[in-house]
C-alpha cells in the first residue's frame, strides 16, 4: 500500500553526509520525495512509496552514515499524494 511519511531525524546529522546517505538509500529502495537540512540542525525528509519500503528507510536512518549520531527519528504518516517524480536533495 502506498503511503507518505514526513521524517525528522534529530541528532548530529548535519555536516556528516546525512542528506546524501538518505538520498542514496531512498533511491536504492525506489522511494520518491526529498531530503533537506533544517535550521535547527535536524534533517527532514518527505517520502512516498510502499509503506513497508518506507519503514525500511526509517530503520536505515536510525543508524545513518558513519559519522552521524542519531538521537531520534520522528515519523508523521500522511496520505499518499503521488506528487514526486524522483528523490532529491533540497535546501
């Protein structure tokens, strides 16, 4: 079943390749959406695709890239909209 998730990753997640890591993993999983840094030091992603696949991405984000330190991953499930054509890194 298709779903959409707003994901906020909290911790030491900027300046360590976290957006690139998220982009690579989401693309490998066939998910669509975007990831960006937030002014408060967190990373935010809007992701659409199969709910089970989004759950796989969430598990990967809990670890993150090598030099990151994730303290929490907050997920807000939303209604699928089908608006994305790819997965992008935005600003």
